[in-house]
């Protein structure tokens, strides 16, 4: 159950793909600038073994290195903390997200599909017990002050974990 409580965070940025050739109207710096600031999240996740669980989260996101990366510090309602780095890889034309949680969970997402209002990509999740999961993260911009997140991963043991959330600017 520890793995499931913590996996909510990737879905928030959830977690949480960009095409190698980004559309002319999609700018990675605009997305990174959009994410900067203070946010609150209301998330839920589902597992075959545990059903639905809700988790709230706060986050503070700072735009860095000339607008090419952000550092996102998060805290969940159950006391877990997470640090997420999301940055531009110019050689692959993708945004890469790497995260670490106080519970020992990690994930890396490569967003290779991006438009003005959404982005998605493959995610690899590692759990503290040595297990892993693979799936997709999707982010959809609703407006200037909110976005939704969706994720679905399959663990190395074959279990499906999925979730969604709404993230709102404070």
C-alpha cells in the first residue's frame, strides 16, 4: 500500500509524452513557465488490490536555468514529500521529468507529445521494494490556473495502477 500512496505524485505531474518534432505553436518554455508557482492538487488513484484512494497535495514550483527547467517541491496530505525536476532535452526535443519521494519511490517520464493544451509521455516508476512499473502520464491544461493529470502504469507483477487529479493554482 505504501507504493500506491506515493504513486499519486507522478500523476499530478503527473505525472504522469512529447513528439520528437514539436509543433511550431508548442513551446517547452511556455509549459515550464505555466507550471511555476504555488499549486494544490486533489488526486485519486486506483489499484486492482486496493480500489480508489484520495490524496491531496501542495506544491511550489520554481522556474530555473533560463526557463529550461523547473524544480517542484511537493507535500501530500499523508506527510510524504517529493522533489521533481522537469527539464528540456534539446537533443531529443522532449521534456524529461525525474522525481524522488520520501517513501523511496522514483519515476522518470519522457514527454514526447506536446501541444498548446496537453502533453503526454511514457513513465518508468521504481518502488522501494525493488519493483517497477511502466505506463503513460497525461497533462491537460484547463485554463491559466488549473490543469488535469492522468496516469496508468502496469507493475512488474502485472497489477494496473491508475489515477487522475486536478491541480489548481493557489
